[in-house]
C-alpha cells in the first residue's frame, strides 16, 4: 500500500472523529491530518489514546480562512480530502443562520479551491439526506440520488449549496469529487445536544427528555461505524463525480427512539416531555442506499444492535460526555 496523505476536516467532531480513528487503525501507512477549528462542539479529548500515533497530525484552522488553508495545502500536498467540517445542528441554524453559510458554503468553496490548486486525487464531500427535503409517511417512498434537492432549514440549505459547489468544481474544472448524503447518525462521541445522546444523558440523570411535537417525525438511523465504512469505500472506489446515498434501512420515529432507550435503561416513560415542535420540522427522511450497496457496502448494525452498543458506550464513557 503506498503512503498517502489524507486531510480530514472536522475530525474533532462526532462523525469526523470516528472516521479519523477508523482510518488511523485501518490504514497505518496513511498520514491522517485532522483540520478543525474546535468550535463549541469540537473536542480533542477523544484522541487521548491516539496522540502518540506517528501517522496522526492535528491542525487548528478555520476552513473558511483562505490565507491559512491554501498554504497548508501547498505545503502538505494532500492526496485526498474527506470534508466533514460544518455547522451541523438544525436548531442552531434556525436561530443563527449566518455562521452556517460562512462555514458550510464559503468554507467548502475555500477547500475546493485549495484542492483544485494542488490537484488532489479525490475530494469526498460529506453531506446529508436533509438536502432532499422531506418525504410523507408512505413507506414505499425513499430518497434516491436523483431526488431533487429541496432543503427546508437554513442548515440543509447551506449543505445543499455546498453540494452544488462540489458538483460545479467537478463539472467545470474536472476535480475528482464524490458527494455522500447520509441519514441520521448515532454512536460513540456524539455531542449531547442531538436526540440520542441527549436522551441517554438525561435519562441517566432522571431528567425530563424533550420530544418535539407528537414525536412522529421519522428518521433513517445509521450507526456511525457504518457511515465510516461507507466513506472508506467511496474514498477508494467511488466513481468520480458521483453522488452516493448512505442509509441503514432503519426508519424509526423520534418517540420510538426515545422509548427504546427508556426500555434499555429501565426508566419510566413519565420522563418524556412533549415540547413545541421545531419550526419547519421535516416529517420523514428515508434513504435508498442501493447504489452504494452495488459498490460493495453493507450496513453491519441493525437499529437494535447499534443502539445497545451506543448506550453501553455512554454508560462506560461518562469521562467524555459528563463535562460537555
Ligand atoms: P459535528 O458538529 O459533531 O462536528 C463538526 C466539526 O466541524 C466540529 O469538530 C467543529 O469544530 C468543526 N468545524 C465547525 N466549523 C469549522 C470551521 N469553520 N473550520 C474548521 N472546522 C470547523 O458534526 P457531525 O455530526 O460530526 O457532522 C459531520 C458532517 O457530517 C457534517 O458535514 C454534517 O453535515 C454531516 N452529516 C451529519 C449527520 C449526523 O447525523 N450528524 C448526518 C449526515 C451528514
């Protein structure tokens, strides 16, 4: 295996952090660079076991800061980029959309320019199924790669805008890109503002768990490990210019998710508190991952096995989430 330099942006976050660890362990002959601004969600304590590895490097930088990003690319001559860094929380995008445009749109464009400038061999843009908008509750309907983009929140609109830029850099300049659009992730090291870690951490303290509206909004849940294997495959085998949807075929509504955690932890449903619905709350997301499966990918976790592993992880790793 030839030695390669891989730049991973947003590797101090949830999915990027899992991906950095996955790549370091699987590819000891790759040099893994983690570029992250360390916003409120970025955290490096998760790397306490990795700091001695000689193929891991951390760079604190803002992806939207061209004056830092361009010289870094010129100096390191990365072979590939896997781009996670983003503002990612829908609720925050509703109260403060501006930073979402700056990071998710402008930041992506700066990275694309830098990647084009040095001629990277692959740029994988990690996007979301939320760019497709919402589905109704008909279980026969799914998002495919051909579904038109109809984002509904400032977050998904900023991600869709970055997807268009990535596509344009392929069509206009021939940059070898892939876009992946994944459904809702859960698993180790997810910041406890998102539904599953929030529910687990509140339940463990016997605190009320807020559920939006009537809790019927459906998401297609995927364990973060399965997202990592999908990205690994796309990085190595993805056909340039193609979009790949990533989903675990695990549709659950929010209430079912919370009740599963309650059952596993042996808590009472009285801890559920229905709160005013999120503005513009998308009803349902569901992914058809057939194109990726044809490339050779398969999810390893069912929702039941994945959620059990995740709850166990949160029980064992309070050192990480307890102070956040
Ligand atoms: P996260 O919020 O946990 O992590 C984002 C990381 O980006 C953080 O470490 C943060 O410090 C960093 N960052 C933010 N602004 C930056 C900037 N200007 N420069 C450099 N770094 C910056 O996010 P996540 O949940 O791990 O999501 C990662 C990516 O995956 C995002 O692009 C998101 O849109 C996408 N995605 C997430 C999900 C999900 O369920 N969480 C699903 C599909 C796709």
